[in-house]
C-alpha cells in the first residue's frame, strides 16, 4: 500500500509525538509548515514550490505558524479563509 507524503508526515508526527498540532491544521497550513520546518526551505524556495510570490508565501507561513501556536496554547485558531497561491 502506497502512502502520500502527507500521510507519512502525519504518521511520523504522531509516532514521534512531535508537532502533534499538525492534525488540527488545514491542509494548506500543514503544507507550508512542512516545507519550512522539515524540508528547511527558505520563504523564496517555498514560493517557488507553491507557485506564488515570496510575499504571499511569507504571509501564509506567518499565519500558519500563528494558527499552530494558537492550537498549542489551547487558544481558538484564526478561522480566516485559507490563502491560495495565485
């Protein structure tokens, strides 16, 4: 049975007990956090991967980190619309 990268990330996170907050985040937030943290990509590199501007990638990363922080702290995360690359 083949698994996707996202399935592998969720299993790794759950198995190691690290960043368990990923399961509570939206797909777009998980994607950008994984690119920044696990893949160690810069904002410019993330922008190229996602096909968006550097500014858009920076804003998306900031908002994803904010929502992850809110989940870790037990606060209600920001429920604004997900950002898509244009």
